[in-house]
C-alpha cells in the first residue's frame, strides 16, 4: 500500500509536459533530491564525451558552447558514468563516434565492480537501464550507451548488497527507467545518502523497475529551469538533453 501511494504521488508530480524536461526539488524519507524526468520517446537525449577534435568536454559550460554552435540549447545534463584520471570511461561507452570502451563483465574494485552493474542504453524512441549480463545476452542496438555501477534497482528489487543500516553516506546521482523505456528519470541527492536510501527513491518513490548508479561526490547537475549549473573539476561522460534553438535567438 505504501509503495502504491508513493507511486501515485510520484506520478502526480513527475509527469513531464509534452516535449519538455521537468526538474523538481523533492524530499523523501528525510533526504532531499533533485529529480529531472525526460520523455525518452520525444526528447533529444544523448551522451557526450569528446568534441570533433577529440578533446574531452569536461564541463557543462564547454558543452553548452559546443551545442550552441550546432543551433541547439542544452536544457539538462548530468555526469553519466565512472571514468579514469584522463576522463576516459571505465566501462562500455558508445556514442555517435562509435565505441570508445568495451563492456566490462567481471567484478572489480570500487562501486563500478560491485556486481551486478549495468548499462544505460539510449536508442530510437526509448532509453533503458539494463543489467550488464542481460545487456551482453540481448546485445541491443544502442545509439548511446554508458556502463556504470552498481545497479540500484534490478527488476523491481534493490541491489542485494545494499544494507538498510549502512554508514556509507555520500552525495549520489543515477538514472532509472520505466519498463516501456519512455520514462528516464535522473536524480541527484542534495544531502549525503546511503545506497539503500538512494535505491529506494527509484523503486518506491519513483516506481521504476530498473535504476543505475552514476557516481558519488563528483556528481553534478545542469538544470537551467532551476537556476542550477554545477561547476568544478572536469567530468568524463555526460548525459544531456538538447533542443533546437528557435530562429533569431
């Protein structure tokens, strides 16, 4: 009953206007979050890493300038997966330039290697979070794909390693998707939270069956409608939504 009520409330405030990205500041179970919901069937949702010269974008401001040169506006963005010191992706990364890094299926150190991890796959008319081994088996034709970890929600269940009484609190960000691939909901915590709390946000409040962790304290958000565009050190992969800039602007 609690989950159904939470799902109703989530649906009430998160439903985006047609052809828009809707961002809101919300509170859930004593923690504060910023939520941005994207209509993946309609919006120009894509990944960004390098410019035409092979240079890492790194900052929202740099990316804004680049898309403006193509006659577009960056209306939402957030960091989208873990990276090495040179900002190259730790796991699978594919964009319009091709595959930069292969799929990693073995366990390893850190949050990325806390299996199961997963892939955020963007393709024509939809976006999906897919557990890594399921992704390997299905081999979906993604226009954009970024691998990160751990999974937060897998088939409606929290990651089995998450503990309700964990003492590991960090700023966290991630993405969850609906079963039909139409809803892609991005969240960043506004205070430090555990994995269990963060996963519960996607499962119980947003009612999403699949969700993936992007990163911790490096997490940043570009949400102009909230007057927010976080600055700081360079990022690796970025996920964002662009829209065509009206003529004359």
